[in-house]
C-alpha cells in the first residue's frame, strides 16, 4: 500500500496535514483497490472475486457513492434523515 500511495510521504503535495483528510483519502483508495481495479492474479476485482458485487465499479460510481453519503449525512444532521 505504501508503494502505491504517495500520501504516506511528505515529499508530495498530496500529503495530508489533517487526520480527517488522510482517512478520507485512504477510504477512497481502498474502495478503488477493492471495487474498481482489476487484479492481475484474479482477473477481476477482489470484491467481485469475493461475491460482494457482480459488476466492475468505476471512479464515477465511487464518487457518486461518496456524494450520496455526504448528502445523507447533512440530512441526518439537520433532522431530515432519508434512506437512499
């Protein structure tokens, strides 16, 4: 993981100064790694190999999921919880 993520080193602009930003970046990386990246040994994503999903996700799907989560969090915060 450290070899593929420059966020763990201070040598780049992607270095996270806030823990919250770092955890969000890690969550996006793990979503991409498990749902959107085809692994050479598996020939599919790990989520597909494990039977969690039957389709390959794109970065647009992951971004939409994050956006929907953020909208739902705001609704819960203001007392208007809505299930997606």
